[in-house]
C-alpha cells in the first residue's frame, strides 16, 4: 500500500514523532493488521504518554478486539502525569467493565468520574453511543436545565 510506504518514509525521516506511529497504527488497524497496529500504538505511546487521543485510540482498539487482558495490562502499567489522559483511561475502563457484563462496576466508575467532571464524562456518549441505550448509564448524569 502506497500510504503505508509514505508513513514508513516519514518515520525514517523523523523516528521520534509519535504522531507518525499513531497514524500508521490507525491505518494498520483499518487493514486488520492488528499485531502491527498494536506494536505501532505501543511505540507511539512510549514516545508520547501525554496524548489523550492516542490513549483513547489505543484503548478503543483493544476494546474492538475484546482484548481484555491487554486492556488490563495496559491500564495497570501505563504511566503518565497528564490528568486528562488518566481521566480518559478511567472513563474507557468503565466502558470495558460494561461490555464484559460488570454493570455495577461500570456504574460505580462512571459515578466517580461524573462527580469529578460531568462534562468530560459526557464525552463517553460520543465515543460509545451504544451507552445511550442503557438507562442505568444515562440516568447517572444530571438532567440539563437548558
């Protein structure tokens, strides 16, 4: 694929640019070359552990694969000082718990996060709109007075 060759050339020129690995991982994910995508996501995360979108995309990738073990390993070993990244990890962990059937745990996680930041917590619905179909999740959020 021509586009993959371009990514590899860009990486050759600037091998410490996490964004290149991130985009390459996304392209490989779309091609279902999951092992290669995983390696590139992890390399990008080694280069940039402060990027909320990168962490979000990687965790979403693991969720799509139902790779619960990889998900758990990542969230327990990943280190960052970025509070937004930490919040995102916790939010997506709630989704993971929900998807594996641990609804009570998911509700608990979402409740904690909503108490910290309602607006950021609402982002979960744009990322995972299927949650809008579950009243246990939707009803956790305060009703807007707009």
